[in-house]
């Protein structure tokens, strides 16, 4: 076991710490240790060539312009698209359920790990707070673990405790955590959310992906009762449902009375609610996204987004007109679980057009031929115009159902295209 060294923030020198060819990884999304990544950015040009693994970022703290740095990620979602403006050569297409195993096996090497934590508690332990995803696997493989001590973080329950014997350097640096406030809901998001809500029965366990539509769905569930949550991300809307008693987790086959996720993605309101709250557990992705764990749910409803859906039911959640702006993420992990649950539903929810309404997002063929979820896993697709129920349907029936929920201005064009597809 290690004895961590306390390092003054101004004394942290990455040029003396990173070796040529090593991979530096850091906690993702809202859990990113922004002080550390900002300092790494300032010193990167003085370091030997190194590689970064940044699964998902919502910050601009690390530049894409360093010539001696190769940035890899799971995709271009969030603020990460800047790393792939010139191509997706360094995108790693992988299901979230695979990441812990890839890191632990060394196939996805992790030499230097950056994270933030609150603490220590009376036992000398630290807590990763906002998310844990693959961090335990990364810490187990790393040569060097640098932890930003940030008292602004909540202390959360689950897999988030970090033993001090696993840490090499402690860097005290108070920093407001990244917040992800929900975008204001418009009539389109509300309409989509209402359709999705109609597919969710009382006492179901739900999973929600990222974005404005899933967050709007939480606002449409006020009439439901006895819901549970087992998800990747947990947002402010889930906290609201828990406080209202709509999410009580009492009917879950596993983890009764507990909301389970791998990451808090919201605002200070959510972070305060989760602080030392045993009703929320932040678990590693080796648990939250594991097929054997998910297979224990009987009434599991997975709600995810897409950039495009073609007329056969194939889903693209990764690219838009050649630009990598999404990721595989946990979509397939949760969709497969929902489809295999005896009373489950898998829902892909999206606006029928792009924001300026010049292109349909229900398409004859996927624009970039990128398939995130294959048509064999298609269940329900929802737009503001209704619900297309695709499971067990022929290709012709699927095409007609999807055209019916497309934007009316594009239906004639889609009908003509469908004649040559089915």
C-alpha cells in the first residue's frame, strides 16, 4: 500500500511525472478533476509524447491542439467533439459495460490516473463523489494516481470510497464541480416525453440516457407510482421524482429502495440531495451496465436517444453528416436488457427533424452507415408525432410505422424511398 504525498497545487509538475508513450486517464463527465486537467493542459507541451483517454468530457479544460498528445475517447459527445474535428481515427467504439474489463486487462492501458475526491473521513478514506465508472479498474493498473482534494464534492454511497493506500499524490484544490442544467423544455420535448411516459407502467425500473428529452421524460412521470431507477446517469429530474415519492425503488428485483447509477449529471441541487444519502448509490459500470445484473429486472424500461433512425429500425447515436458528436455509450447494454426483460420496453426517443427542421431524423438509410443499435434490437421509436412499435414487425410494417411518426414535410420523400428498400 502507498503513502500519498501532499503536493501544493503550484508545485505539481506533469513534465516531471509523465513518461514518453504513457496514457493519462481521468474521471469523466461531471467527475472530471478540472483543476488537474487544466494544469495538465498548461504543461502538456513540456511533456514527452503521451496519450489521453477521456471517455466523455463536458469541459474545455484540455486543448485539442497539443501536437505531442494523442487524445482517445469513446466518442465525440458533450464537449469532446473538438478532439475529432479532423476525423474519428482515435475514437474507441465500445459498450460501457466493456470498459472496466478493457482497462483491467491492459488492452486499454492506464498509466497515470487523475481524479477528484472529497475527504478524508475519520477513517482516512476519500470519496469520488460524482461518479466512479471505471476508476477502480484504472487505479488498479496505474503507475501513478493523482487525486485533487475538492471539498465541494458530495460524499456519496456505493463504490465511491477510495482507500488512501491507492493514491500517490494528494493535491488540495477547491473547485466548483461541473454542472449540467437541463435545457428548457419546449413543446416538442414535452410531446415526446408524454408519448414515452405512456409506455412506462407503474412499478417499472427505468434507465434514462443523456439529453433534453430524457430529462423532459422525468417531468412527464408525475402520475406514475412505485418507479425504480437503475441507470448510467442520474440527473436533477430523478432527484425530483424521489422527493415526490414517485421513484421509491420498492418494486426493484435487486437493490430495493435504492436508486443506482454510475454518475451524477446535474446541478448543485442534485449534488446536495445525493450527499450522504443512502437512497442513492453510485456504482462502477461493471455493475450498472453488466448483463447479469440487468438480467434480474422483470419490468425494465430503457429510454435512450438517437441522431437518426432508418426505416428498418437501425439506430445511429454517434455521427451526424460525417462528424463524430455522439458515442456508443451504454445504449446497447440497456436496450438488450430491456428487450430481454419479460415485461420490458426499449425506447428510442428523438425529435423528428434537426433543430432548424431542414432534415428528417427518420431516414431511408443511415447517412454515415454507422449502426449503434441494430434493427434486430428495435422495439419502440418515439417522436413528437407518435410511437412506432417495431418488435416482431416486418420490414414493410416498420417502414410504414416510422414514416407515420416522421415530420409530415418529409413523409412523401420517405414513402418513395421505402419502395426500393422493402
